C-alpha cells in the first residue's frame, strides 16, 4: 500500500513543508561555500591528490544533492503534484543526509593532514560550515520525526533497502 | 586570507557578476526539481536497483555540487577573497556541472533500458525533460560567464582548467 499525505489536513501538510523547507534553506549558503572550497582544493598542490579528498568531495556532493532533492520534493508537493512515494522520498533524503553528516568529519580529517599554512583559513572555514550544516541536518530530521511520529521509523525501515545500495 | 593575491572588481564587473548570480537563482528551481525527480526514480521499485543507477546518482549529485560550488564562489568573489585562484575555481565548478550533465544523460538512458511499466517510463521522460532544462540553464550561465570574464579570458581559464586535469606532454 502506498503511503500518502491524504490522511492529513491541508494545514498540517503545509506546516510540515514550511518548517522543513525553512530549515534546509538556512543551510544553502553554507553548503554552497563548502562545495566551492572543495573544488578549490583540486588546484592546491599539497591537497589536490590528498587521501580522503575524493570521499570528502563525494560526501559534500551527497549533502548538496540531499538539500536540493528534499527542497525540490517539497516544492512539487506544494504545487499540488500528487507523488505516491512522497513520504518515502523525504525520509530517504533526510535520513541519508544523517549518514553523510556522520561521514563528513572523518573524511575531512584525512584531507586536513595535507594542508599547508596558506590554506588553513579554507580548512577552518570548511570545518565551521560543516558544523553548521550538521546542525541544520539534525534540525530537519527532528522536525520530520516530530511531524511524522512513529511513521518516520516505519518508513525509514522500508527505505533502508535503497540506502543499502552502494553510493561509492 | 591570502591578501597578496586579492583582486579588485570594478563596478561594471560587479554588475555582470550579479547577473551571473541572478541566473543561478533561476537555475536553483530547475536543479531542485531535477534532483527530486531523481530521488523519485531511486525509490521507484522498478528502477532503484537498475544497472547504471549508482553512477547515474553519482553524476546527478555532481551536477548539484557544481551549481552549489558556482554560487559559493560568487558569494566569495564579493569579499576580499576575490583573486585569480577564485576565478579559476568558479570556472571549474561550472565545468563540473556541465561535464556531469553529459554523463547523467548517458547514464539515464542505460537506466531507462530496465524500465517498462508506464509510471516508470513517465518518470524517465520527466527526467529527460528536466535534464534538457538543465542544459539550457548551463548555456545561459555560460553566456553570463562570457560577459563577466570576456570571451577570451573565459576560454583561457577553461583551457587552464582542462590542462590541470590532463597528463602533461613530455619535454
């Protein structure tokens, strides 16, 4: 049976979307700057081939994707599109952000070892912004869990099959 | 912050960079919709495990990353960080989005071979259209980049970017 938003009132649905979208929106600038710094690392001789840079880059891209996808889904729903797997999509993107958030620090610690003094400000800025991004991800998930209640965990269990597909 | 490399942008350049930024604002809607459709394809029972899906997702995430990086670079360009390395950085981000858009189109067709059921086919078609909208956006953004850098400078930075990821010739 498809999980839908049909059992909710329009107001409930809207407050859910507004709250989560507002939280993710707060993180957009941070993720944009982190992506730009990560690309810049590809031009810095001491870091460009550092162990850890590829998985760090992939994690940063995963996070960027997750923010965009979740916001895109919310926009589609708000425009009245009926998406039968909407809840699965949102829980999947938000819960995958949780996994990426756990990966970002250890991956970045590997990269950091190769930084020279002239790049330390980029390293420090990345760390600070990654911290902000982590808080925003956790806040979005808390909201999702609060609004979906026990259904969050049921859906999360279902989407684990897809999460288990390797993402490199 | 490496102040020795800092460059100053004149008012004209600032205007043209703002136009570039405004175009990425328009692109955001296209990119977010594209990524949402791709999540739908990833959770769709018929396509979630299809051949090519992992790499298709990877390419999609790099498109999102390229756009985000471009916007991050523009944000930083309006600070004292504006410099030659940052100019190269923004061109790299644009080329990332472009390069992985090509890969995404190829990989989507590989994934599409698995899909036979009408809902899945309709979704594939919507992603094809969204990827075309994304191409149109990247073209419009390239025009803004041309206007900002000047065509020759833009091409010369693009050449440097390509050289930096190519095996150098001997001698």
